[in-house]
C-alpha cells in the first residue's frame, strides 16, 4: 500500500467526524464561529447545503452581502491508484460581484516528508436574485509525487454545490 493510500485512509475517520459535526445546526455554528467573536455576533448570513457527492457545505456571508467570509466543505476525490482522498476544504474572503456571482482559484505545491504535493482548486457560482440560495461548482485536483517517481492524481471532478439560507 502506498503512503498516499495510507494518508487518505487515516483522514477518513476525521472527515466522518467533521461531516457529522457540520451537519448539525450547533455544529455549523461551532465550525464557522471558531469561538465567540465580535464579527460573528454582529451578524452574517448563514447558508447550508451539500455537494453533489453528499458532503456538507456551510457558507457565511457578510451582512452587506459582498463577501463570503467563510466557506467549508467536505471534499472526496477519486485517485488514479484506486484510493479515495477525502478531506475538509475551505475558502475565506471570497468576493461576491453585484450580480451575485463569485469565483475563486487556488494553486500550490509543497513538500511533505519527501512527497511532492501539487494542489489546484476552484470554486465558482452565483447567488439567486433574492440571495437566499447559491449554486456553484467546486473542483479539487491533488497530485502526489513519491520520491521513487510514482504519481497518484486525486480529482474530485466538478462537484455541484447548492446551499440555502
């Protein structure tokens, strides 16, 4: 079993706990609040929903509706070596255009115990006119390159996201 599969298997129980906590109303507050803070008490708008593969999504939008303060989701990606890589993912401070659309991208590479990891992530969509619902797509692709040259690519595919107030 490769180190990649072992790491993915180790993360699965943690993701299950995250999903359970995030799915509960109290859990959503705990996950997004990060503890009591003046900015959270001052009020934002909360949205909850799921990705197309059933993982929870929680979105906090500022009161003025111009910024997604926090977005948290469980992401599950199928890997080229047969494993599934499941992990929490999130965005902070995603700007919302006047027409309700949003788009964010992230690319990074790093080394972890000799393993070269490359991550590419995107999140885009739109709020409805009443700002009571958002729809979008979320995609994550992660490449794991071992010291021996073996490569495992884990890709979530284009996940549909729907969240409501």
